[in-house]
C-alpha cells in the first residue's frame, strides 16, 4: 500500500471539538479510523482521537482521489483529513455523538499509516478477555473507557498537587535506588555492578526520606511517589503503585486529617463529586467491635453485641459457650426468604464458618418455640429488624467448646462475623442496593480509624511486630503509664487509617522524634542495638541532630482513581499494570538475564530443581 507523508500539514482541531458553529470552515483532523462504512460513491469514516469522534464523508464527486484512498482505509489506519465542516441535514443528526450535528466533507485524505486487523476493536465497548487486553495494551488504551479513566486520573492527580501546593507543601523527589524501608513487605533488590555482592532496594515507601526532610527543615513535604512491594497480587494490589505521600512538622493528628480531607475534597471535585457527608471517626477497638474489621464498610448497619442477651442459663440450654461474644447484624431489604432459601443460607453460613465453632442461631426457628419467644424478642429489639423492608437478621453464637483465641487473636470472633457480614452484604447487594453507584457523594462513606495497636504478636518469631511501621510513635499516655515496657499488647499507637467504603485508602502516624524512644522501640521489636545500628544507624544519628515532632500519611492514588472510575480492579486505572501472576504481558516481563549481564553484576545463577 502506498502511504502518504505528513509533510507540513498541521491539525487544526481535535476530533471531538467541532459543532454547528463551525459550519463552512475548512479544517484538518488527524486520528484513527474507528469505523468505516462503504456506500459505493459515498464512504463514511468515523475518525477518532482522544477527544472524540467525527464523521468524515468521502464523496467520489468531491474528490475521486480521497475517495479511492478511503476505499483502501481500514479500522485503526492513521489518517489526516482536510475538509469542510457541514451541518448535517435535519433528521440525519446523531444525538449519541457530541459532534453528531456536523460532518466533514473531505477534499483530501492522507493515509499516514496502515494497521493490521487488531485482536479486538477499540470501537467496541465490551472486551472480555483481560489477558488479550493486557498483551495488546496499546490498543486497549485507545478505548473510550480507558481514555476517560486516564483523563480522570490526571485530573485527580493535578487537583491533589494543586491543593497540597496551596496548603504550603513542597513536592520533593526521593530515590528509587535505596536501602530497605520497613513497611512489612518483601523488598525488590537491585544488584550493584560497581559494588560486587551489594544490592540496592527499591523503596517500599519514601518513609525514612520524608522524615529526614522534616529533620532538614522542609516543614511540609509531599510526593506522588512510586512504591515497590514484593507481595502476592490481589485485585487491589500491584507490585508497584503510587502513593500520595506527605509529611509535616509539629502536627497533631487533627492537623493531618484536615490536610487530607482538603485534598480529597479537591480530588473528588475533579471527578465531579462534591464530598458532603463528612468524615466519621472511630477508634480501632470500636471498628473491630462494630464491624469486625479495621477498615469498616459503613454502607450497611454495624454488628450488634448480643452477648448480654444470652444469659448463662440460656447458653446452657442452647449449648452456647459461656463468656464469649454473641453477635448479630442486619442485611437490609432482603425480603422474606422461602424455606428452601433459608435452609440454603443456613448451610452456606455453616460452610463459611467450617469447624471453628461459630454457628448461626436460627431466630425464625427460635420463634416457633414459646420458651424462646422472649429471647427472640430481646434479640429483635436489639437488632431492630425492619419487617416492612424485610431486613434479614443474622445471629451468630459460639458453640460449646469454641476457643476464646484463634491464632493468638482474642478478637477473632468479631473478625470472622465481620467477614460473614461482608459476604452476605455482597450476596444480597441487588436487594439492599447499598453498593450501587449513583455517581454522587452518597456513594462514598469516609472514615478515620484511630488508636491502632502499636504491636502485633508474631507467633512464628515469638516477637512483637510493629503493627504500622517502627517509626510510629506510641500514645504518650501508654509511655507514661509504663505499658510500653510491661504490657505491649495494650499499647496504642498514634497511627490512623483513612478508609473509604471498606477499603483502606491510606495510613499514617505521628512519628517518634526522640532518639531514645526510637532506640527503645527497635529493641522492643526484638532488634538488637547492633542490628538497629547496622540497618538504621544513619537515621538514629539524624534523630540526634534536632529532630522536630512530625507526622504524615500516605494514600493510594491508584485506589482513589479506581473507586472514582467505578472500576473493579486497579488494572483499569494503571496504564501498564501487572497481572495477578505479577507479569507484564505486553513487555513480557520479568525475563531471564543474559550470562553477560549476570557476569557484570557478579551474579551466578543456580536453579533449584
Ligand atoms: N509509609 C507509610 C506507608 O506506606 C505511610 C506513612 O506512615 O506515612 O504505609
């Protein structure tokens, strides 16, 4: 095929721009052939660029040459059109297109590049196979939906940058080749050619750098920062991801909350959502007791404690373990369940719990026995099921012999029941409609969770782990009371999470700014002074040169973009994501290194069989 050169031709407009007001103007458009319809002497090309689509008419009578080129054109060819804007005749407008009231009568068509028939057409809305989409990402990204998501992501990012700049934050870049930053995940290591046997680590976050920037007097820092964590993949996790990372000097928790609420309002406004509902506050303990989770989804009612309702006598009769919590919750508007549906639900719940000891207390059956009527009524009055809407009441009790702890976790019953609540919420989503996107602020329920525990017991290593990261400050009261030294499990951290619709958007903390406290925390985490010195010596030293109190937070930009785009996976809002198996299907990464590369890096490969 004979292709044309662009020469000096310049585009005058974008494909989504022209309106009846441009009638009669001569314009030059460039883009991809979205669709082509051949009516003999008339050929229609839908020309697409990132701004939209314009209909081009190639009339043999106007230009035989341009018409013959259009005969050769196929979908995804890249073309340049010179022509006149014409208002479409009455009745021929296309109300589904922004440019549907006009068309371009082409006088010249340049075929700038041809295209093989793509494995799927960007003109189609629904493309099922994600592997094909990711392998041919360059075509997938041409789709309107993707273009829209990335326009939105750009707008959100820009809004955050503008907002934080206006709040006095400076954007400062920190290194990608660094040493391990302890965020609790595995590091990616990069071998050094210059220093045989030594490795850089890619940052799990800019945590230490941003604290150093506070020590250096920058007062307020932010970065749209890339972070790397070698973790197992999930729909809401990627090996590399982007954080809105910030740190400031002399803050209270409240100061940080205000900063975040402000930039989130700007980010959401950029996506057309005015945040109105405010940000709820809850301590970690409340979150666990009410939702069985440290990231509660508050779009549905909380759990209700029924422990007191089940008296010791009733527990004996009903074979319920004494002393352990009994919990109930409602799933709204499920409607009356048939006998069969109820039975199926019952067995689903029993399968869900397996043999852990928890069981459903069938309140419907309870009502059939007069002796238990008062109990059924007491449960109802606590749960307040709305019979008119047909709310489903679920009551979970521990059977005789249920352990008080599971995996050393005294909160396990709350957490298991919390998970069931979410499962059933998903199952009946069509009924209660709480997850349905309306495109308004009502879709988004924000929450700050505060007072996280400082430590988590690690049974494998028999050590306390930092629940957040080891730079998090313990609650001042828990240092003063001595709990830090003699009751680690009860120590609260000045750590907080921001949660949106049951998803952790970000976490942060007030940091330790005293060298003695930091050294003590390292020790309490089972790190010897030598180890602390070898891993964090530079930081411990920096703390000794006048470190101001400081604190910060980091929020997942990908997650925010995903929620605002209403997407089901982070891959929809990351241009070149990895698959669930951590593969970049387009670049085909990772790949083996050549012998030569390995030699240069002083590495030898040994493959375990
Ligand atoms: N560096 C922390 C993280 O990535 C956030 C923070 O504490 O600011 O989770």
